[in-house]
C-alpha cells in the first residue's frame, strides 16, 4: 500500500517547512512560497501555480529519504531564544546589507539604466524594500518581540501577562505578516525583472555584485520570514491562548 501523500492532509507549506527544511528545498525548486504564502496547502499552492501536485508530492516524499545532515532545530527553541536569534542573525544581516544594496542599485541604474531600463524599476523596488524593512524590524524589536518574551515568562512562571496596548498579539502579527508579503512581492518582481538574476553581456563588476547581493538577500529573507511566519508567530499565539 502506498504511503499517504503529504498534500492529502491539511498541513500547510509553512507547517511542512517548519518540520523539515528538506521539504522547503522542494518548495523552492517549484517556486512555491512557503514564507509569505505559507498558509496554503500543497494542493492549493500547486493549483495557483498550475503545477502537477502529484509530481510535487513525489518530490516531497523523496525528500524524506535525503540525508538530513545536521538541521538547525529552530522549532525546538524557546521563543525568547528564537526572537533573539532572528534579531542577532537576520535583522543584523539586513541592517548591514541594505546600505550596499541601495547604493549599488542606484549606481548600476545610473550607469546602465539607458540600455537596461528595467534597472530603474529595480532601483525603486530596492529603495522601497529598504524603507519597509527598516521600519518593520524596528516594530518587531521594540513592540512585538519584547511582548513575546513576556508571554514566555508568564507561561514559565504561570503568572498573568500584562495587557498590551495592541490587545491580542494577533494584531501586530497580522501587520508583520502583511509587511512580509509586501517585501516578498517586491523581491519576486525583482527576480522576474532580472530573469532569475541573469546578467546581461555588458554587465560590469558592480552589476554582477548587485545581482549576487540581491540573490543572497532574497535567500536570507526567505529563511528569516519562514522563522517568523511559520514558527515564532504561531507559537506566540498558542502561548497567548493558553494563558487566557
């Protein structure tokens, strides 16, 4: 009897990726968004993309046979530790990378924009991503993450958590997820405009560096958003429900 296919149950892309990052690699292969679009089931996501769900399912099953290596156990970490990890690893990377990204996007547009007009739009998208993420990370570090730590502390000591000015934690989480989706769409548009970061024949060193940096930035942001949308946020909501 064949093994039950992954997508025949109600698990979402985000839940599957949170349990096993090998499955996240399958989603990447097919261009299935498990970060911002992580609330969809495999069947729903495949239908939207016009993909053969059976083929995707087979690849997901084969992923179970791949060596797991030493995966980072993000899902096992306490939420206060995970929040600190996100700030110290991903927020730190974004803050350090954005100045170079915005500078090179502007520079390459000025030099090559005449022969490659898509660079004007790419530069505008990069500047928007800079503004969006800078404000977004500040809100997480000042408002959301400290409250998540309060939830963890209250659960540990079985004490009441102080009421937050935003009401339920669902409210800032909704806002963060919406902002994740905005940034994700901007990066997706950049990937389309660059034809998956294919360099033109007349690309200079700065052009090449910009595309490489954009690709690395997108890769890091996928994991960054995955950790928040699919692990941190659902667990914070669960703790809040338990405390109420």
